[in-house]
């Protein structure tokens, strides 16, 4: 599943197909926080499963972000690495590419730039997480 999100170009959702009964929520000028078409493809077109996976991520992400901020304040590189790795995997499962990409960069920075490198990306990650949550909220209302 993760491989498909990472290595395939993003596609626009085909809103006319039965698997895509609702349009992709407009977030940002040109990109969506979630590549819905790819995520649905990864899940065999099962929209209900997709919405469940998104809802699960929505439930866990506030605690992950809280833990990430705390680990950054405490300069705990091992914890930062574990949290960013987990966040990267969760975001990959639903093709939340901006969140995934930032989590990957933060995980890499744990090894080569240390805590300051991770802290530098935290504001951008928070913005992308908010975009994701807003889009997920719209998806949840359309379910």
C-alpha cells in the first residue's frame, strides 16, 4: 500500500465513478491533503474502509502531534524518530502525501541534523496536519 502512494504520481479523483460519489474537497490552491483516488485504489475501491482508516488517523494524530512537540522540547531524538516514523507510516496508508513527506524529512533529520532540524519543520507539519484534518472532516460529513 505504501509503495503505491510513494512511487506513483498523484491522480485526481474521478468524481463521476461510483467509488467516488463525492468530489475531492477543495483544500489549498492546487493540491489535496489526501490523494483520495490513490488511497481508494490501494484499498480496492472500498470507500467505507478508506473512511474508517482516515477516521482512525484523525483520532490518533492529535496525540502524536502532542507527543512530537513534547519530544522536540525535551530534545529526545529517539522518541522523535519513533514518532515521526509512525506518523510517516500512518500518513502513507491514506496517501496524505504532504504529512508523509514532512514526517519522512523529520525522521531523516533525527539522524543528520538533530533536534534543531526536526524543530525547524514542526510548524510546516502542523499546517499540513491542520489541512489534513479539515479535509478529513469534510470527507466524514460526506460519508
